[in-house]
């Protein structure tokens, strides 16, 4: 999931703030979680980013498409993530 989010962050045109700032922020959090350096509230922050980058929040469909997979992964694997797996 992190590589996919990193791709979307890199390919952002940078026009709108939610995409320009939000996608790299999601990558930073995901990389920290991968290294076992996550902080309390990281998953909630990612969920919030998914809402802020959702449909109608940006100029185009880039960010909403980027966070769709992330949002789905959080919903589907929340228990494993909370358990540190």
C-alpha cells in the first residue's frame, strides 16, 4: 500500500493543497508504520486524510483515487493494523 501511495504523491501536479500536502503526509505515516515507529492516532489520522482527500475536496480525481485503496485497506485490515501486524 505504501508504494502505491508514494506513486500517487509523486505524480500529484501540486495544484491543490489537499493533494500536494496530504498525499506525502499519508506516505510519511505509512512508512513510519512499516518501520514499527507508528504513533498513537496514526490510523485515525490516515482515516481523516482519506476524508479530506475524498471526492469533491480537490480539483481533480487524483487524490480521491489515491486514497480509495488506502481507505479500503484500513477498513478491511483494521484489526491487524491495530494489533501491529
